C-alpha cells in the first residue's frame, strides 16, 4: 500500500502516465506430470517475475542453462508503441487537467525447443492489449490491481501463458510437439536418402534333357523271301 501511495505522489507532481493491462491471456489444459521436465527461460528478468515463477512451480523444474534443460521457451520482447503520443500531449497542453487515454496492442511470438532432438516449434502468439491514462483526474486508477506505472508486467504474463501452452504439449504424448510437421526447424538434421529397391533376379529355367528330346527310330524291318527274289 505504501508503494502505491508513493507512486500516486509522483504522478501527482508530474502529471504522468498510468496504464491498465486489458489482455485476456489464454489458458491451457495441462495433464498433471508425474515427472517434471527441466525448462530454461533465456530472459533473466522474466525468470524471477511472479507470473513466470508461479507457472514454473506447477509444471517444470528450473534449468540453470540451455545445456542442463530438457526444453527451452523463448519469446521476443517488445517495446510499447507510441501511438498514444497525441493524447499525451493533448493532456499536457492543459497542464494534465484534461484526462485522456489511448489503447495499443502488441503481438508477442513464442517458441518451444526440444533440446534433445534439436527441434523448435512455434507456440501461439499472445496479443497484449494495454490502455494508457494521462491526467490528474485519472490518477486514482493506479490503485487498481491490473494498473501499473511506467514498468509493464504484460510480457511476463504473456510468457507465463506460453509456458502453460508448452506444458500442455510436452506432457501430452499425442501433441503436435512429437509429430513431424512443417513448423519444425531442424537445419542440422541430415536428410536420409531414400533406398531404391533393386529388381529381383529371376532364376534361370532348368535346361531341357537333350536325351529326352531325341526320338528313337523304330528298328529296320527285315525283307521277306519274296522281296529278296525280286531284288535278284
């Protein structure tokens, strides 16, 4: 509570910005693991954030490095867009008396890597939606649980959602994580050559018995006495 009051005082003096996270983070059904896999998160700040630590305790063991991990979940960090700059200056021109606000969205891609197989699969993009408020009249919003000042936790909540999706794939043996799909990325995997089946050699036909092919001529008939007299 004391921290909220200090933030409120800073905002009151500067007339600066507070923001509300409007994102509806997706959740996934996860099979209860009998043995937890070791997961590595490359982003050090994300590893110690409360949303990430909460989901990690449920489904994974924390790996200290890529080499010690079974899986890796990685997401691209994003910078808040400046599409609300007009509303910011409009409130500033009235010395922060006129309350204004703006809404912006970001799409954060995440990936899951199976370290043992050296394969990477794309997870669902998490669309983050935030609304920024300007002006003193809106300062009481800083006391809301989903409102923050300057530093956004939206990326950490998005990463926690991606880790939950990763768990739903890792602990389900029928998931697309264990199937060969176009989303796999394995550049160092050698391509197996397709074996060509050789034609079978036909056995030569047995040679015919030449003796059986020769026809035996009937024995010559001896001439009768009458035929002998005629010869004479």
